[in-house]
């Protein structure tokens, strides 16, 4: 019975926590709790819109991570993984 309780607690922690990767080389999803794609930039200083692409954002001050907003979920990947190495250098980035 104790094992069942421990497993239930661990599963509930996984369900309620945000998915933050241990290394930035893979893609991850982040659920937008009180925002959607239209108001994501308001109040989220770490997300900057990519002007040439709708619903795409840079994460942080660098241009290493690209996020795509799909309704209430962000899919974030490294720039080369998201766009591919042949076209990633063409996407403009304005560092802040």
C-alpha cells in the first residue's frame, strides 16, 4: 500500500510540474496556463516574437532556442533542430 501511495505522489508531481529539460539539446513542451498564442509576449520577458514567422518566439536573450506556440502549448527546440542547419542562419535574430 505504501508503494502505491509513493507511486501516486510521484506521478502527480510529474503531471503538475513544467517540463524543463536537463540539457538544452532536445525539444520540450511547456503548457501555457493562463496565456495563449495571442498574448504570450505580454508579461513574459523571456519570450520574444520572431517577426518573420507567426506564432514563433525566441526564448531568452540569445537566439539559441525557438518556440512554436500551438494554442496553449509551446514546443521549444534548439535553433538547428527546429529549422535545420541549412536554413537556421537565414532566420533573423535581434539580440536584446
